C-alpha cells in the first residue's frame, strides 16, 4: 500500500502568513494527489485536486504543486478561517486510496 | 444539489454490529463510486473501502476485511456499511464520500472526493 507522509504535523502561524505543508508518497503517484481541509466537527472539504487544480469556490490563496512523490500545499496571506487541519490523499492506487496523517494549523 | 445524508449516531456494546446508511440525492446514483472513511477521536482520516453503486462490487482496506460489509440499494439511492464484532477501537466518526473525476487526460483521470456525508458517530462502550 502507498504510504503518505505529511510534514509538519502541526504549525503555529499568524494571520497574514504564508504557509507551506508538504506531503511525500512512498512511491510515485504522478499527480494523483488531493488536499482537503477539515474543521472541528465537520466533514473534510476538497481544496486542490490532481496536485494543482483549484476546486471551484476555493479561494485563490490556496495552491498546490508537485508530481511524483513530493507535493506542496501553499496558503498565502493566511486568513482566520484557514485555521484547520489539512490532509493530503492519494488516488493513484485505485481503488485503495490513502491519506496523510494531517497537519494542524494553530494560531501563534 | 448533490447531497449525501447519513444516518444518526449509534451507541453499541462490544461485540455488537451496526449499520450506517448514506442516502444520495441530486445526481445519478449509479454513476459515482462511494467510499467510506473513518476518523477516530482526535485522529486522522482513514480510508475503509469503496462500493460501486451500479454493480455493487466492493473493495476494502486490508485492515477492515472481515469486519466491514458495504452494500447498496438502487431503489432508494442508499449505500450501507455494516460493521461487525465492534470493539472500543471502532469508536469513531464514519463518513461516506463521493468519488468524482477531476482532471482527465486521454488515458486516465485524477479522482477525488467532491461531496461528503455529514458523518455518523459510532460509540462502542460497555
């Protein structure tokens, strides 16, 4: 099975910061990589699919990059509503998908 | 509009079984695969398995094989997940999610979860 490793597991940041979260796959997954945001008590919400495509309705301060094994989610000009947990997820090994362990953004 | 509406919270004793439902609306039920994802308290997301609502075929994560059964009812546009031999480690929120094709090339598509159910909390306690 493909293992997904995110770093860091948590991050203390301030409003207005630029944030970078990384995700590494245990083998090449091409661009079959998605990013989700989850707030407490809520279902996850997709931000980025296919490594770099912005989901409709998601603010443009979110962006994704990468291919193969290494991927990045970047949030520019962090807003108060962005404090949440972020997960990467691979859909390369269909139908067996897997998630990273999550990165929690906390207020500094 | 697309909706996945899950059944309500459950409290079960160890060794019992539970059935969770996920009712789809707003789209053609048989055209999109449904996945189930588990989230234990304070933990991350864990992929459990997938069902094809059209043919009913399934595929489960290795660690859930033998304890999970996914089925569907095309007459009611509902997917079910049965969990058996529950232990306290099965206490979690369970989500259903719809798989959708994102970016597609001539040879393949990049799939992702575009809609999620609201989650069902299953508590296993004696």
